[in-house]
C-alpha cells in the first residue's frame, strides 16, 4: 500500500502502475481481481457480481487489476495546486501499463457512494508529453475525479447492487482486443455489426407467458392475418434495450389485462438503437408488413422507442406506404425524449452511459447483463472515435438533424399520451454522479434546474417542440410523476401509477 502525500510527483504502486494526486492525501493499493469462487464465498459485492462479470466477458473485456484508493477527507497540507479538469473539478491521474497497440484500455471507477463512471485514456499526444511512449514501460493515463468521501449511510453491502463502494474509490483496469473475435476490428460500423450479431431486428408475439423471455422466431404469416383489420397493441423498446427487457417491469396482472383487451393481438418490435436512426427502424418494420394487410396500432413505447413510434405515425408517406395500410391510433410515450436529451450530444454520451450503468447498479431491473453489454459496446466505440456510427443515439440530440426534421411535422390524428417523471435521487451514489461529475454548465442546467428522470427532461416528453402534435397538455392525456414517486428512466414500468394509467388509456 502506498501513501498519497499531496505531492505533484507520481507515486509508484506496482510495476507499471502509479498515481499522481497533487493536493490529495490518502492511500492507494494495486490488487489482483478476485476470482468468481472467492466472490461467491463473500457477502461483499464491491468488485462486481456475476451479471457484471458476464457482461465484461461477453464484450471481450479482461479485468487485469484493481486499484483501491482511500482518500482523506481532511485538506492536504501546504499550498499544493490541485490537478483539475477543464471545468474545475479536482482530479487525480492514474497510470497503468500499455498492453500494446492491439488492445484498448478502459477504467471503470466505482465511487465510494456507489456511482459508476467509465474513463477513457488521455489522448496519446498528452501521454507522450508526460513522458510515456509505446514499448517497454509504456503507460496509459486516466484522469479520475477525486470526489471527497462523504459519510456513508449504514447499509448491508449485499444490497448495494452490482458494486457497493462506501468510503473509498475502486478502479477496475480493463483491456480488450481491438479486433473482436466475432465482429472484427473496431471501426465505423462496429456498432452496427454488434447489433446485427447480438440485437437483431425482429417482430415477435408478446404474451403473458413469454413477454419477459427473449424470442427471435418472428411473426408467422397467420399472425398478420389475425392482426389485419383489427386494433393491435405494439410495444417498442428504447436505447440499449430489447422488448423483453424494457417491459419486464410490468406485472403479470397488468400485462394479462392488456393482452385480453386486444384479444391477444399484442406484439413487439426489436430494433437497432445504437447504429440506425428511427427512420431506418421504421423502414425495416414496414418491409415486414405483407401486402394487403390493414393494420391499426396502439403503441406503448419507452425512451427512444417513442421516436420510432412517431416516425411510423407521422411520416408513413415518406416510406411510400399506401394510405391505410398501417394506421397508428394511439401512442403512450413513456420517458420519451420528444425534445431530445443533451446526454445524446457527442460530448456527453459517456455521461449518459454512466447514468445508465449507475442506475442498473443501484436499482437492477430486467436482464441486467444484456443491457450492460450494450453500454460497454458503446463505450468501446466512443473510445475509438467512431461516433459517426452511432446514428441511433444521435437521433436523440436536441439540436441534431433528426429531431429538427421530425419536430417540423403536423399533427397526424393519433391520440398522444405522455408519462414523464421527475426523479430526485435519495441514494448517495446517484447524488454523487449528478452533483459531482457534470461536465459543463449546459448539463448542469438541463439536469439540475429542470425536472428529469436522470436521462430525459420531464417536460421534454410532452412540451411544445415545433411539431403540430405537441404540446400534450390535456390533463387526461399525461401523467407527471413527482420526485416522491421514486421513478427513474429505467424503472417506469415497475410503478403502480404507471401501470394503472396504461390500463385507463388503453382498455
């Protein structure tokens, strides 16, 4: 274990590992990751559970070391100038071995309050300026926020979710091959290839017996005959998700009531959310509708899935669809970024990944592992500058081309309903993530001064946005969940109020 004295000089922890922490006191120690058998014998979950392990393994990530930091809460001695980010946040710099040009490097920081944040290495030119070069002894450097530890509430460590860090910061040093063994090299189309392999397009029947189960068999021709000419219910999931994951929070009784309301005409749309924008999603959907079908739809959609639903409802003519072939009658928007979310800006996408990862840590919902796989994949893509391949995420950019075009439309005649939430974190981990790691004043304004569900500003679900279909201002057509409800972006369907409102609007 090494002592941090507040010096500007790096402190060596082990061969290839060091910490530079001007103005910060405490201790630092390099450890080997615990193996699965050791973790299974312990009630502690501080270095991850099987869900996180499985996601790392599925994305070819290898945890090579852990660095445990214990930072003093008292001010450091002397007048040493702290290392700060461009936005003034106190930082420390961690150096780890460079495993070579064929590997990518990441650090997952597990905050003392339970917040998880992903960190990309500093650009090579900055590392070179600090004296690091490729070859023997080369290092990768990471800037990590040095949040001072707060007094942690008493809690059973086993109840902390994926990682439960109280009173310290744990850094997981991760490496991965730049050529995926299945998908190939990390490049501009990596996200699309990953989705084609792991999250393929598909339409599936959604029933009370299987709506939480992954199914990829598609719809039989007979199902289209059953759907034609009658009202059907379509579920459309959001970013990083799948149908069976996004709506798994619905209880059995609610889903059965909806299923009976539509006499079993209930299905779901699995689609690319990372690499394809909603227009491409809808084009694929319409290609599956047989000629001669006459489909009337009510849609329940979550997050980015609402933009898919709007394209289907508002722009059918742009796809060359004959009038009346697919008609959307009603849409229930659940946490949908109809006005966008600043977290979809290229500069803030890592913050979006952090919020999703931390929410899953503290409040696991649905198939956690598969959602983490998508989050890790996006971090890898961002780390290698392939942002232009993330059209699906860019579609939520409030000033992006996609939303600018969508929000110039007219009302389409469909009845729109909105479910939006204001989430005020009571958990220390989410409080730390929001108040301690915001990148700039714009994020500060969006997510501290405006009610939000951690990902989408609450008014952005229903407020005016330039489209003739908005605002959704009739009290009978929207439900605004207050902070006291405890509902965040990933937990809408576990809310009793949400389930009851769905039944009132759709039955």
